[in-house]
C-alpha cells in the first residue's frame, strides 16, 4: 500500500533546494521561537527538510520560506515591487515522518502543507516546474 508521501511524489514535481528556512511548532496562540532548518526538496504539496530537532509525526509546524523567485508567479501587479518582491511564503504543515540522520543533532523531516493559500500553492508549483525545466 502506498503511503501519503508516495502519492505526493506522483502528484507534485519535487525540486532539490538547499535554502534556509524558519520553522517552529505551531500553536494558538502562537508562542515559541523560530529555528533555522534547511530545505532538501520542495513541491506544491510539501517539503523535506533537515532540522536539528526531532518532531513526532502529526506535529504542526509554521514555516517561513524566503527563496528568490517564487513571488513572480503570484497574481497581482505589485509582486515585482518593494516588500511584495521579498515577501516570504508562510505555510502551516504537518510532519509526516522524521528520520534520524545523526541522533540528537540532525533529522530529515517530511512535511505536507496543511495551510497554504491556493494562489501561493499555484505559484510554488509554477516556480518548481520552471526551475526543473531550467536544470535539464
């Protein structure tokens, strides 16, 4: 039986990246501090990231990603100017799996987006597709 991540891999193209992002456990009201993590790959449905902290499956995360270029695929004229051109992509995600790479120090974490603006998801899918095409 295929797991959720296998389905996601077929539904969305994945792009290897090494961007630093900010993550924290999501709660309401919000508390806690962001920590730096690194993207391993990204798709319209989720991420695989490298963290210094273990996160149990089903943990909710708030993620801020600010890699250059994704904004130009969003709708609207002002996306090229000022703060809009540098606006981070902010999503909520759920941990699907967390694997220890170096116990106590480094973990590979697979997450699926559970809270993402659909216009942002479409922009991300277009960004990933174009980046993959350019690399071929």
